[in-house]
C-alpha cells in the first residue's frame, strides 16, 4: 500500500480493481499522470475523467464547497457506485475538467481502495480499456492491453460485476437529481437517499 502510494505521488499510474470494475489510476493532482492515462487509453482529450476521493471532505481540495443539505445526501450515497458532477472553474484544474468546468467525484465502496486514497490522495480512475472498448475483467486482460505503459498492476482475479458507476448531478434550487448515465446505482436507490420533496430526473 505505502509503496503504491509513493509511486502514485511521483506521477506513476497503475491498474487496480475498484468497487465496480478494474480502473487505470493516477494522482488527480499530477498533470503528468493524467496525461499519461489519456495517452494510454487513447481517450478523447475533451472528455473529463471521474475522480475517486476518500471522503466528501476532499471536495474542498478542488475548490468545491457543498451545502449542508448536499452533504447529507452524499453521506447516504457514498461510499457507493455513484459519481456526482460538480462545477469547478479553477484554471489550475483545467487538465482535469478539460474545459468543461465540471468534474465528477465518487467515494468507492472498497476498503482497500479507500485506504489507498487516504495515503495517495484523490485519483482519476477511468476503466481499464482503450476508449470505446469493453473494460478489462482482470489485471491480466489489462496487461495485454497496456503492457509496460503502466507502472504497476494489482491483481485480484476476475471481477464478476463490470457495471460502471451511475453518473448524476444535483440541482439544489429545483431540488432535483439528474441521472446523466445509468449504472450500478439504480434510480430507486437514488430516490431512497433523497429527502421526500426531491425528485429524480432521468435523462437516459
């Protein structure tokens, strides 16, 4: 764990299993690591990545200050397979939001990964595959795809569930939560976490 966090803090990137699928991870605060991941995955340079955090408190590191009501909602959804989009206009984070002025965050439901996040800091973690292809189900599959472009691989066998996280944003004024991408966290589960006067709007 400590060795991996040291590699990550130096700009290294790796393949690790998350609570949803295998991901390719690197420090969210290392522009070098982020660009290496985009290059390895052949990812659309205009498309931002989801950032994994250990707690909603990490949002402050990105210039995001959620309201008390939003925090109550986060605590019911996180940790879990749901990614929430926030607006951030910090120019120093342009390599993360890729000009969209927004970044999606998630607290993963995986004890090993949470422990790593507490040591390494926030990580970007797109799925371990080339853009447009199916996610790798194992570290060995990822190795066949990326080879020595990656600094380390964490192998925990085949991941049975390969469903991506649900992507949403929160409209505090309208008291609505908008589903931007369907995934592992269902609409019903989302509704159960919200106050009664909120509603879920599905755009997918």
